C-alpha cells in the first residue's frame, strides 16, 4: 500500500520550486522508496537509544579564543550579488 | 461584564559576551564593518563544521543556577530547520527537548508584593546574521531588497523562557528588569536592550477570572525598552479584551509593537505554523555535566540582586532606599558595603551614597570606576557628621574635596577650615556675649516667641565666625534661656 | 613502464634515489590523463599551474634535504567535494558551478603540508549521492576497464583516475560505500576509516554521521600511507576522534594465521553474481589454508541496513544541503522575493537524485513522521551496532564481497532508484556502525571486469583490518591493469 505523501507541502518546506509534473513524479518515487524503508517500522527497538555518535564521543569543546576570520574580499567575491560589503537579496515575503 | 485575567509569559534572548562565537573562533564584537568577523562556519560555507564553545556552556549553566534551575546531566544540540536569508545554514543550532537548564524560578517584587515567576527552561543557541531591509521605512513590508551582514551570525545566545505566571504588564516589566539584573550581575552579557544584547518577547493571553483554561496566546515582538515592554503588553491586553467583549475571536499569531502608533500590529500571516523538523545535530557531541562541575559553578555565583536586596533590608534600609541602592552601580555599592563593614550607620551611609555621592559624581562628570571616595572615607565623614565635627552642609564640601583628591575627610575639613566648633565652653562664651547684647530678645523668648531662637542662633554663629555646631548652639542657648 | 604506473611507495623510492623527480611524476600522470580523459572524464578540473608549482617546490625542497614524508612530491587526485582554496569545488553540481572556496579542508591542508602535488578535482555523483557517478551534473565518468560501464560511485572519478594512472593515488568520501564500491568496480583499493579518524572539516557534507574521507590507491600499503598522512584529531571537527591513531604497520605482513574471519550470511545469495561469489569462496579457501579460521555468522539487522540508511542519510542531507540557497555563493536564479529566489535556485541547481533525497529527508523528519522514520531508524542503528559488537567477540574481522555485482552498464540502473541503491548493501553496514572497512581487488570476471572483496573490522580495528587486507591482496595476486593504462608514454 503506497504511503500518501503531501508532496506540495514537503517541497515548500524544502524550498524547491518544482513543476506539477515533477512533483507528481517525485511523489510516486518517494512512495516506492518509503514503502521499502518502512520495513524498519516493524522492528522492535525497545530499549535502544538513538545513536548520537558511532563511537559515543561526548564533551568535545573548543576554548573561548579568537581564530583569524576569513578575508572579506575573498568571501564576497563568491557572492552572487554584493553591495557595500553586504550580501544583497530580494525582499522577504515573510518575517520570522 | 466579566473581569478578565491577563496571563503573560516572557521569552528572553541574551547575547553572551564571550570572546569568540558559539561554534567558531570568530570574535564576538559589536559594530565594525559588515562581514568582517566571518569564517566558513558562521557563514555557512560548504564543508564547514561547528565546535561548541565550552565557556558559553558554563555561562549558560551559571545563568540556570542563578535562576534556581535543574542542570541536565546530559544535554544535546538540535537543528531547527527553516529558511531565512540571515540564517546561513538555513537551520539554527539550538536545543529542543534536552535543554541544559529547566524548572527554575525568580522572585520579583512589584508594588511591594513579592511574586515567584517560574522559569521553564534556559537553553543555548546561535544568533543569526542581521537583515537590513532597504526601501521605505526599513521594514519588511515595504522593502525593495535586503542587505545581509553575518558578523552577528553564530554569536552565543541564551534563550530563557518563563512560565506564564505573570498577571499584569507591570509584573512583566518587573520580571524583565530583575532578570536583566541577574544576567548583568553574572557578567555574562552587557544585557542592554538598546544594543540588542538582551531581547524580550512576550506571550499574552486573557481569560475570564476564575477560568482554568488559557485563552488564545499572542506573541508580541519588537519591544525595545522596559517602558515599551510594559506599554506593549498593556496595550495588547486591552486589545484582546476588546475583541472578546465584542464577541470576536482571537487568532494565535505574532504581532509587532509599533511604538509610534502605540499599538500592536499583525504581521503578514505565515502559511500555517512552522514545522522545524528538529533532530539531534550529528556534527556535535552530547554535553555531559559532572556534578562536581555544577557544584563548583554554584559555589562561584556572585551575590544576586534578590539576595542583595534582602541583605539591605536586614540592615534596616526601607524599601525605596533598598531599591535605589540596589540599582546603583557596583562601585558605589562596594563603597557602601565597605563603610558598613567599618561600622558606619547603614541608613546614613545609604542616604549619602544614593544622594550626595551620586549627585557629586554626576556634577563632576566622574565615572564611578575613577571615583576617589572610598568606604573608609565615607565612614570617616559620617563619624565627623554625627559627632558634630562638621555640619551637614560642610560635609558636602568635604566630600567634594575628597573626590577631588585633596585627601582624607579629616584632612580636607582641616585644610578648608570646615571644622565646627563643638567646644561647649567656647560656645557658651559666645552665648553669654550674645545674650548680654540682646536683652530684649531674652524677654521676647521667655514671653513665648519661639522664633527669636533662630535670630539668637544666627548671632552666636556670627560671633563664632560661622564655625559653631548650630545644633549645639541651639541647645546651649535654650539651656541658658531657661 | 610509465612512471604513472608506479605505486606511491615505489615512486617515493625513486624520488629519494634521484631516479625520478616530482615533475617527472606529474608529467607522466598528466600525459596519461591526456590520453584517457576524453573518454573517461575522471577529472572536473586539472590544476596544471598549481600542480606544476607544487611539483617544482617538492623537487627543490628534496634537493635541499627537506623531506616532508612519504607523500612528498606525489601526484594525487581529490574528489571534488573537498574544499580546495583557490581551486574550483563543485560537488558535481550546477548549484556550485564556478564556486571557489576561500579555505582548504583540513585533509587538504595536511596533504599540502606533506608536499603533495594535487593534480586536480575528480568527478562524483552530485553531492556524493549515487553509486555510479552518473548523477554528476557534468557528465558521467566511465570505467577504464570498459568505458560502456560505470566506474561505480560516488567517488567514481578518483577510482577511475587511480585505476588508469592519471594519478598515483587519490582520496574520496564514503557515506554508504562511495569509496569502496567504485574501488571494487575499478579494480583498486579503497578504504573507509573508523568514523572520526579523519577530519570532515572542509568535506562538503552529505550525511554528517556517516561521511568519512578515505584513500584510493593501487595497493593496500599505498592506501595505508595515504591514510596515515591525513588521520588524526582535528579541533575543527567536533566528531573527530581525540585519541591516538592506531599503530598499523607493526603487524602489516603478519598474514592470516590465527585470525577469525566472519562470513556474513546476509551478504550472499541470489543478488550476487556468480564470479563474485566464486572469488569470495576461493579467497576463503586460500585463507583457511594459511591458518585463518572461517566462521559463519548471522547479522539479521544487516537485512534492514539499506532501509535504515535511506531514512537517516537523506534526513541529514536535507538539512546539510539547505545552505545552498543562492544567497552567499553558487548559482542564483532571480526571484521577486527571497523565498522565490531560493526555491527557483534550488530547483534548477540540484539534479533529480539530490532533489529526491532532499524530499525524502524532509518528509522523514517532518511533524508526525519523525518518530516512525528517522527516530526509529536511529534506534535500529544502535541495535545494528550492538549486534556487530557482539559478533566481534567471536570473530576478528568480517569478509564479504564489496558489491554484489561487477560494473554495470551506463544507464542500466538510472531509471530505477531502488535498483541503484542495492549496489550498497554490502558497504552500508560499516557506515552505519562507524567501523573501518576496505575493498581489495582480487580478480577479474570472464568479461575482464574487476571483482573486489571487503574486509571489515571493529571500531579502531585498522591494524587487524590492514593486516587481513594485505593477506588478501597477497593471495589474490591481482596485478592486472586496464588496457587504457597501457597507453604508451
């Protein structure tokens, strides 16, 4: 039984402007993959905590000290649109 | 007409003044040319990785301990996923269901009443970059483009969430101010609203008095001073009541406080609520806080504002004086503490510190850190006043002299010839002189004219060159007249 | 024989004896590239100038008595998802076309400090998502043994370059098998270290809890040499292992005697081509003859490893790839609003496999589905790790085929994502467990296509893994080279 996926919602969450045809194609493909992957649901994983780090590392911190920042010009040279030392983008529709 | 009970919770974001950012070694600095404090990590370049600033985590734990929170023995970071141009990775490293601090409280005094405000949690996250909306008004709605500066991206941010225990705008303001005082006392942040190093959001709802269920919650943002925080919340409470009383329905939304308009404004509605898809950040490892570390941090906590206020009260200061002294700069408070330790009367000392000393600093435009007036100085000066060695007005002059670096109070009083005559023999001689020269005054005084004493005191003061202790003159005159 | 066909160890000897210079080595691999690139397309960028400068510097330094170590002056290929400062890094994606990083990955810094000559950046499946290098936005790489077939993926470019001799060795990244599987299909050695032994700083992330950088080379000893040059703690990577890198050379030639070898029941069966199964059983016989103990083991969680992986990796990837939004670098497609700009940029800039995985990942993390998918998969992962841990009480290493099949034809699996994913069944468990695993070429099938066997060990078990890999290599005696490598120099 293929899983029902609200592909429009998922594509919006992922900021992907896909055409209706593309959306439909991906929806079908995802359904097939998820059917297969959903086999994991049948497994009893009681008593198992999710893996945080394969080797179980904890407390990896850095000291509070300064490391040289990048050269601004080199960084801005990669910017699609820059102005007066800023990156420039079109206006936002929504606030946060 | 039913009565309404406001229910308010406050969310605070505190920028920590660590030397470096939360997950990278870029400097935490304010101002500066845009995009100069950036590296692959805080810029979200491909291939970059975060590494946790250990000091920031300790400071978060200290904040939690100062707020009586439980510190989680093990805690993790989560990715909070959403797209926004000033969020370089389009996810924010934050904490979801395993924050470092939970279940604390802060006691707040409002209008003489003490309330305990619950603190649900305090957690660590990273700040975003800054968006400068270009176009009319600098607001999102009318922007033509947005400029982005990532200097602030990755600065450590502590988020503190209160329980919805506040019941008025005034309470909310007091909580905000007291929370700010705690953070400032710990030295972990500049905590200045006008600079954005501390930010407050409020969650406001109302319910009919007596109802258990909460009403619809509205989030209020953009309150840039304590005063506007109080005004905004009060305004929102009014708005909500007005809507409900006219049979309307409230939407759960985020509203923006408009200082000029004096009202909260709805923001353009977002499509549905956000799905942040939180998951544990696989680039970072869990943080395990040992009990010994927690004990050490607790032991190293400074005296917190509430404890200090309690101590002042116990010294006999009444509540107004307690408040003013508590909010004085730490340098001034230290002078007070030192003076009291040397035996100065707490009430006198507090009055002088909050009154004359503060005024003198302002008048001479001296910074508290540069002040030359110490605890021993205050103790000495107060002793001279209570013993009558200087009059109250002369004491102000002495203070000025000490602050100007002229020496100890005794030395200054001597040098400036301010020492009062308190020798009774000397004064009595002058009294006799004056009374002898003013027999009609004696008659009038004995006849009931109290006012005459003022004239006679003045005459004695003149005779002693203004140096006699006026109180002593008064009592010796009365003795002589009786 | 061309210098391009030397091993790294041999090349090092010649450099120090003065028989060859670093510039000579570089010229040889560049010449090999000139004959093979048109057909194979291993490289996206060859850094002629930079490589030449590095080679000249290496020669000058060695002449002056400065010896930076075993990789000094050696020409290597790097997968194009390693950030190289000043040199284009595209991850084989349109969304990063023309992107030049302002910093080096830690691995790259360490290689530069070691005097390595970086020949160029090799082709990969876009953002390392794939098993054939057909998902590259800039065209596939072809298998040097049969250019109508895939080299495997996602590190297909590096594997093919090493196989054909347009580099003496190289590096790739492995998330579900992306070093080992192409190594197997191209007849070279490919090694994925214990998770955390090699820094990920500067490796463009696919799935953070699975990605590891590792070497590709023609011999096990070369792979070990490459690994040693980059392994070790990095303060810029919080998941990097803080302890010492295990000492791996002491027992290297000790042979298989006394080693308990586990053969995993779940990594065999119908899907495995006959020559692959045959090569496996022949090697097991040889090892048994020389004193290894073969033990049949069963790891039921291995049957679910693929599903588990496809719920974890895309989820992490969906967040890791969110940063590609047209704001600060890479492709930007215009829009009226920033939301539109981002959505159009991403839809145009990413290829279908990447989009598929982002959608899959976003879905499996979304509200209401997290626990059933991502959450459950991560618990299952812990179960797999424990099962493997238990098995390692009874055996020292596991041996299996690296891939159920040899190289398949270009286009054979592109229409069916699931069929493509099945290429990784043997390799995925080591990524989920964070354990070290290496593919060693052991022979050719009847069509002349390489077969690889995989050796897996417990975490930090590199010493025993390399020892067994060396034993397998010695017994296989695989010395064949693709005919294209015989191109006259």
